[in-house]
C-alpha cells in the first residue's frame, strides 16, 4: 500500500443523518469512508475490507456494537483495527462496558465535531497502514 494512501474508515451507524455527517467529516479529513447501516453484516464487511478505524454505534439493528467490537478483538487478523464506539447513552457504565469489550475510544452523541476529529486522529496516530491483500 502506498504511504500516501488515505486511511480507511468504516461507519457502522443506523441513523442516516449521523452516518452522512460522519462520512462527510471523514472525507474532509482526507479519509476513505464506507458505511454499513446494521450490525448483521458488519463483522464480515470489516474482515473483507480491513478498515483502519471503525466508528461503531452501540445500538444497532441485528447485532449490537458491543458484540461487533468483541468479534473484532477475538480475530487476530483484525488486531490493528481501531474501534471508536459511539452512543446516545453516554453514561460512565456504557463507556466502561465499551472499553471492556475492546474499544479503543468512546464518544457520546451528540458529539462536537472537533472532539470527534481529535479522537479519530488520536486513534490513528500510531496505527500503521496495513496491506489490503
């Protein structure tokens, strides 16, 4: 993979308005962005596309973000994939549960775009781009 290739972000979010906003922001940050609107196909899509970062809603149709995050962490091939979990229920208990499942970061909705950008770049700072083979 070329050193100047854009970072790849997958948005797993069932709310169209939030997903569109996230895709727009990631695009403005120079990242390639894809989206899945439900939890069911998310893990297979992550395995197939190997994004650098997954912006993962907790409350999703079919499969919860917690279960998707646990699936990412149990797959050695996805060890370098960063996960930023998002939820409208931003309690300390939700944050603790997300981090226990292996999330690298947590952000409560509605979020400030500057805070979101900061978290995304914090998580990607030390991540090495991987081959997509």
